[in-house]
C-alpha cells in the first residue's frame, strides 16, 4: 500500500467495521490487545469487556486464544494457547506496545501454523491493531466490539490515556502517526 493511502487510513479511518460473520468463521485463533490495568492491579472494566467478547467468540467459533495478560486476568478460564505477558506496570512503553505484543503473538501463530486471526481490541484502537497484525503477515479480522467507549474509560487506570475519552483518541492519534513514521502500519 502506498504512503498516501497509509497516511489517509492512519489519520481519517476511525470506525473499523467488524469482519462479516462468514469471514470470522474462517479464523483459526483469537488474539487480544488489552486496556490498562487499574492502579490496584485489577484488570479493570475495559479488560473485562475485552474478555467477555473474547469468551463469546471463542465459544461461538470454537477457537483458542492468544491473549494479553490483562485479558486473562479478567477471565482466567479462557482457552489459551499461550498468554503474552503484560507490562510490569500496566503501561505501554517504547519496548512494550501494540507492535511488540502483535510480534510475539504472530510468532506463536507462525509456530502453530495459524494464519487468520480475530482481533479483539477496543474500538478506538482496532484500526491500528488490525494494521499491525497485517504488517506481521497475518490475515486480521476485526471482532465485533461494543461501541460505547465508556466501557473502556476508567479513572483508576494506571495509564493516563484511559481516564477520559479525548485522551484515548489523542493517544491513539499520536501512536498511529508514530507507527506510520516507523513503517509499522
């Protein structure tokens, strides 16, 4: 994809529609991105929502999961192939971010010979998450997610960007630009 299309997508495509049911049925595994933990180290409401969607998809399509740790904290009984650890302090960092998580999950997928994934991420983050998995060589199918962004906002979040809606979108915009400049999306 040429730079102008990537730039347009990065800056202006914010509502990522879920993949059609018939495409979701072709997936081989579910991968998750997580929201920040709470300051008390609990998973928080955003991760609870991600875990609920992951559980439903897993049961509906009979798929295993390669989740991020915070999602497993919210539902310890998910049928996991392997859990990708969380950031020790619950924050995204230059060394622990969407790209790093997707890179680890893609490595597990390659090892297990899995090529098609359902991506579970909050709606504001779905575009960048899907694009990163695609850059990792996977067929990435966006999951149907609850669109009410209040589910993903919590004042006791460790990460500052989860404390208000405008902060979620501001951080996502900045991360998209950074990932675009780094050639990751």
